[in-house]
């Protein structure tokens, strides 16, 4: 009798997700869900470490990021019914931590969550009304193509800086020195070397089709880092400090929940609208451009991932578009709004979902498994804190590598396409700002077309976006 009840339950689950109908099975979907989780769980290790400690603690952001991933992935499972998973995007996180918090705007962590919330709300509105298609169609192709490359360069630069591979001097930038015999800080040199070794290890594991290559590369880098630091403890006091900090920082996992409740949960409403640190004259432009930038970054990331992942699993319709694309986009945008309330950066669909699709995932049941894994991972924050910057930096560098592939799609022989693309990449990386890169790229694209007699190719949407970014440059610091 119990067996019949179980079978009836499984039959209902099968019918809801369409597992048998899609030609899949429970076993395949479970394996696919676990594969996706292993491929993208590194986000829980990397994202919290990108936030400045003087703004918000690692534990608080860890829980917020996990909750954002759970809500986003469950929406993909239960609403879109697609084998795709979500978490806070590294591009959006880099923008929030590097440009908004890392600049001189006088913004707080809570302020940035307002931009995340508004960006998600705009995304919801554009998706629900169908304006999303018109917005994307109005943005020049060279900008849509090159933005992921610029974001990748920006993310990689953050990784180089966190690892100490890039050293910022007062008036210059230099590469790390490994001359430990010449008086260079031993523990610092270890971090830089391990980050490079970690990036190489991830590349090797990926080349050999090892599932969860980024995660295993990070864990291996962490082990190597502590082994080398332990060896250095014999003669270097700085290395001994590393282990002292670990002993002091290892804590009860429920303390992370307490920190989240105090520092992150609902801060978007509690302190987010206190913009006393920024002048009233530039506040409006910052709100508009920051929210728009986060929305556009999310749209580019999500659409690119949807087409890439779905094409690998035969999840495209007769027109070559991902099936249930509107549900996917709606799930993404709602998760971003929820994430802002939790204190998480913009939630987006992860390209690592394609690993689960490649493993045979075809339905939302695989995403359900991934979401359950994220629930379990919420209680592992003390372990996540053991992963050093050197290891997370290796993942950031590798993500930059992955995002470089679109550079080949630019027509570099055409100056009208080459200059906006080049400026977008370089300003994002060297200007340390995703929004500045997008702004300069779009404005230059408009000007080149205007002065080469191609004004008819400039859509109304492009004119409006270019005007907003121009106002941002003129009215903000």
C-alpha cells in the first residue's frame, strides 16, 4: 500500500515537471541537478569575499547570496520548469562592490541594494510588458556583443588585485614580485603564485571535462595555499598570523544567520533610502544609471546564458528561441527583487547551468535538486570562510577567461564597430567601472554613426540610453 502511494506521488511529480514526456528520468535529473550545483557553488565562496569588510560581514553576505540562489533556482524549477540555476552574478557584484562601493560616491551597502531592487523591478516591468525585446533590439549589436567581454576583464582584474598579482602604486600599476630572497613578503607572494596555479588548474580540469572543475580548482588552491603558508611558518611571522586569524574566525554557522539578520535582511528598506552621503544634484542620475546598468547587465547575462545552455539540451523552439523564455526572464527578475530584500546582489542565470543540461537535465526537477543543495550549503559558511582570497581569485580570473570568447564576434576591420567595442572593454577594466564602460561605448557608437551618415541606424532607445549616460558623466563625480 505504501509503495502505491509513493508511486502515485512520483507520478504526480513526473507529470508536473514533464520528466518522462521530455525523454528524461528521475535519476538523470538528479545527476544533472547535482552537476549544476557542483559547477556553480563557487559563487557562494566568491561573492561574499568581493564585498568590503567595513561595509558588511562575510557571513551576512554568504547567507544573503545563498537565499538569493535558493529563490532564483526554485523559481526556475517551479515556475519556468527549466533545468537552469541562479545566483548573484559576478558581473553585477563587481559593479556594486567595485564601482558603487569602491568609488567616491559616498554610498553604503544598503544604498546599493536600492539600485539592485530598482534594476530588478525595471526588469520585471520590461519582461511583463514585452518592452524587453524592443530595448535589446535598440542597443547596437557591437555593444551587446562586447559587454560580456568587458565585464569579464573587470572581474579578472578584481581577481588579480585580490590575489596581489597586480600591485597598485601611487602613480602606476605593477605586477607582483616573487623574489622572496630579495625581501618580498613571503605570504603575499604565496597568494599571488597560488592564484596563478589555481587558474591553470581550473583550465586543466575543464579541458579534461572534470565536473565542477572551478570548485575543485579552488579547493585544491586553498589546500596548496595553506600547505605553503604552513611551511613558511618556520621563518615568517606573517604566515603564523594567517593561522591565528583562521582560529579566531572559525565560528558557529548560526552566527552567520545572526549577522545576516542584523546587517543584510531588509536593509534596502531600513537604511537603503538614506542617501545623506551623496549630493542631491547627482542623486537622481546615480539612481537612474546604476539601476539601468544593473538591469542591462542582468538582461545580457540571462539572455546569453539561456541561448547557450538551452541550445546544448535541445530546449529551443521552432524559431530558435529558448522554450518558456518569458517565464525564465520573469523568474530571473523576481529573484533579483527578492535578492535585494535579502541583501544579495542582482540574481542572474548562471552559465554553469549548461553543465547540468549537458548531463541530461531537461526539466525543472534538476533545478529543484540544485535549490535543495543550496539550502544545505547555507549552513556551511564557516567552511566557506576558510577559502583564501588566492583561491577565489583563481575562479575570478577563470570567469574572465570564459567571458572573452565573444570578442571574436566583433568586426574589428570596421572602425564604426571596433572603436565602441574597444572603448567598452578598456574603460570597464582600466576605468574600474562597468557602467562607465557601457556609457562610453554607447555614446561613441552614436557619435561615429552620426558623423558617418548612418544616423538612421541609431534607434530611439539608443539615443535615450546615450543621453542618460552622457548626463551621468556631466552631473556626477
